[in-house]
C-alpha cells in the first residue's frame, strides 16, 4: 500500500491521508473514512488510525484518515450552526474527494466516541454510507447492568466492613441529592458528550439498518453500569438482535491503549469489513 496526502474542498481546507491498496484493489469495495476521535488529530489515539488505515488498505480497501475542520491540519471554514453539523458537512465533502481519489462509490465510516456520533449523523443524511463502525457509542444502563455493576463493586471491596462503609457513603450522597432537589437546587450542568434519549438512539439505529447500512458496535470495558456484558446491546434493543453486529472488549480501555487490545480491535474491524462487504454469504454475528 502507499499513503498520499489529500486536500479537500474548494480551498483545500480539509487535510487527510489516503492509504491506497497495492495494485487495483477491489473495485466494488467501499472506501473507509476514519473520523477524529474527539479533538485528537487524524493519527488517532495511540496511532490507532494509522495502523488501522494501513491494515484496511492491505486487505484491498482504500481508506482516508481525516482531520475535520478546526482539528489537526484542517482549517475550519464551515458556517454550520453546530460542531456536529460542521462535522457532517466535512465528512460528506471528504467522501466526494475520496471517491475521486479512489473510485469508490460506497463508504464505511469509523469513529471512536464523538467520531462514532459523527458517523451516525452523517449516515443518516447520506445514502453513500454503506456501513458504520462505532467504538464506544452511547450507552444506557439497564436493570440487569446495574445489578451486575453492584455485584462487581461489592466483590471489589472484599470485607463486610468495607462494603458497609461504601454503602454508607453512597446513601449519604443520595440523601444530599434528595435534599438539594427539595430545595430546588439541580445538579451541575453536564460537560462533554451527552447521550440522546434512548428512544432517539433506537430510532437512528433502526432507520439505518432498515436502509441496509451495516452496523458494527464495539464497546470497551470502561462503562460501569452503562455497558458491562457482551449482550447488553440487545437488553436495550431486542428488536435489533441479528440485524447488527457487536463486540465487547471488557479488558480494554476507551482508547485501546494496550497493544494486544489494539491489535484485536484492528483485526476485528478489518475482518468485519471483509466479511460484510464481500460477495460471499455473511458470516454469523460477531460476539
């Protein structure tokens, strides 16, 4: 494979690196766009995007690791009202540029955290998106996950005395919150990434899957009650079982810092792209 700098937009305001397959590649294969993880530039956390892009190209798909406007080497030139709108506009522009550079007409979007959110938002408005790979998309606790989390916390404390002291601290916090609510004092405003209502997230996933978009949701082990069991996705959305793929890495952190976890993540993604976008019959759902 070979890497090539690509400038996109009327003024070349967006910058990315295309990894081209050696030889002609697979002409019907979708190209892959790797979107920024939050405000990290295009190399990704711990060079994840570089390693993933080159592995994708080695398997026959062109890939682009992109800097959205205002991140890395790209200039913010959008007049969009929100960062999300700007990210969607930039991603659609990048797909057009990558189509010219590679000949691809379909695309798979990859994103970690905010990159996952931007992948969903773009796929909802652009039919060229054939697949999305979401690393740590939004999570929502269930009754079962809360019980699992409670059991894990109790087991971690070991002795009955330590469990009792921990339970007392939890009870005190809840009492303080109840007193604040009674006084009309709300919690501090949320900072950073906020999940949409669960009904909205369900509707978005369902809309994409109904359209034929392939979805791979990947969860790390950082979420506590938010996600703590391999099949929790379908505790939330039982109607999507068998219609999308999911993988759980309970020992990995959010940015897959450990080399073994990073290698496993890259292999999972590249194998999924090959399976889901080849002409061979689809394999069973990943677990």
